[in-house]
């Protein structure tokens, strides 16, 4: 599956910045405000961020391999 640059940038920001920031924010204010499921929300945010980040990393590796393959074919011409 190929991602557009816009989708890649959004998913990268969402997984690396937003989910970690939100998980930390919720865990920090959760105790002060008596919010429910603090550990569950925090763990879910961190796990989802890691999963999306890993998928993006795999996608990047595959993209780079394909780019190198095409570059090698052009060099042979």
C-alpha cells in the first residue's frame, strides 16, 4: 500500500506527537479531575502510537527499497 505524502505526514504527526501528548495529558490530569480509565487510555494511546509508527516505518522501508530498485534499473540503461 502506498501512502500519499499528505497521509504519511498526518499519520507520522498523529502517531509520534498527538497520541503520546494526549496519553500523557490524560494521565496527568486524570488523577486531579477523577477521570475514568486513566491507565487504559494512556496505554491505548501509547500502543496505538507505536503500532502506527511501526507501520509507517515498514512502509518507508518498502518505499526506499522500491526507489533503490528503480534507480538501479535506470543506471543500467
